[in-house]
């Protein structure tokens, strides 16, 4: 017995027993159906992978843009910090000079107080001598 089956665009002629005919036809149909399912699954997996890659690429581009902005901002902040450090160095130098001036002024104030105390003691002594000579010596 000859069986004509469509198979991948052509007709296959198979010599078979009538009992084996149904099993063979169902196997061919199952193989084609399974191949079609596998191809469709592969195609959908490929599409999902493609979408995932596009999303990953989009995220990578956004991340790169954000990091570029951050790097620019960090550069500006670095310049600001370097300027602040320079000003702090100048301020420290000014404070050191101010401390020296204050120390000098403190010494001068102390010396002026000592001199003033000496002058006051001398005046008290002079007044005491004048009182003694004028009132007590008579």
C-alpha cells in the first residue's frame, strides 16, 4: 500500500502496512507540531532577550548620563574645595599673625599695669612724705 503524505512542502510516498499507517502519520504530525512549538518558544525567548537587551542598553545609557553629570558636579565641588582650602590657609596665616599681635599687646598691657602700679606706689609714698613733713614734723 502506498501512502502520500505532505511533508515539508513535498509529498512523501511511503509503502506501509495498513496497521502502521496511523502511527506513522501521527508521529510525523507530532514531530512537525513539536518543531513548530520549539521554534515559537525560541522566537519568543529571542524577543524577550532582545527587549531585555534594549532595556539594559537604555539603563546603561541613563547610568552613563547620570555618572557624567555627577563627575562634572564633583569636579566643580573639587575646585570649590581647593579654593576653600586656599582661603583656609590664608586665614590660618592671618590668625597666626593676629595671635602674635595679641600676645605683644598682652605683654604691653601687663607692663603698662606694672608701671602704673609703680607710679601709684611712688605717688602714695610722695604724698605720705609730704603729709609727714608738713603735719607731723611740727
